[in-house]
C-alpha cells in the first residue's frame, strides 16, 4: 500500500509542472483574447468619432446582426454600414461610445460575450440629446481575428432635449 501511494505521489509531482503550465497558457490565452476584444471595441469607438466607415466595419463579421437601442433590427455588415453612413453625414450626430464593462471568453467554442454600457449624443435645437443604455455583443474568433457577430443595444435613458419624448 505504501509503495502504491509513493508511486502515485511520484506521478502527481512529476506531472504537476505540466498541469500548471497548461493552466497558465489557458489563462494567458483568455487574457489575450479579452485584451484583443477591448482593443477592437476602442478601435470601433475611434472610427465612430472619426466618422471612418471603413474602419468601423473592420470589427464586424459580414453576417452581423444588430438590434438598435430603439428595437429596430439590421442584418449584415453592408446594411449596418449603410445605416451608419447616414448618421455619419448628419451634422447633429455627435457620436456613440460603447464602454466595455466585462468580457467573457467561452471555454467551449470560439465565442466571447462583451457586456457594457453605451452613450449616444445628438445636437438638438434645445440642447444636446444624450441617450444611454446597456449592450451585449457576441464576438466570434476567426482566422482574421475577433469579429462582432451580433450586438443588442437597449436604450434606458434620454436627457437634454424635448426630442427624448418622441
């Protein structure tokens, strides 16, 4: 019995460095994926501020699905970019900022969930309309890196203008 226990302990201690290394690599990969998604969200925010439609589209998959804060739905990158290009041309549009609060990388597939809050601002005749809410984005890891597969935005508050009542 003591011999069996000794053999078992030897095997465990010999394998421990390999098990810890595998865990460390997994943690490093997860942290790298989270950092990549956060950086891509920041890139997307900068593209909106610059009204750079091409850069804005780089973070999206071609089959993206977006539900806007108002509840309307847009399917496909080309349709999303067409609708956003109208806003980019509108002088009243001051921009959107999406702020990541949490990224969860899936353990079972090439997916991640990004949770956060967003703010949209528009110049109005009676002030600056500020719309705020929360969002959830699904990211898919592809050969070209992480791409947004879907986004759900929910408007929760509007201040600064009578347009909020519309």
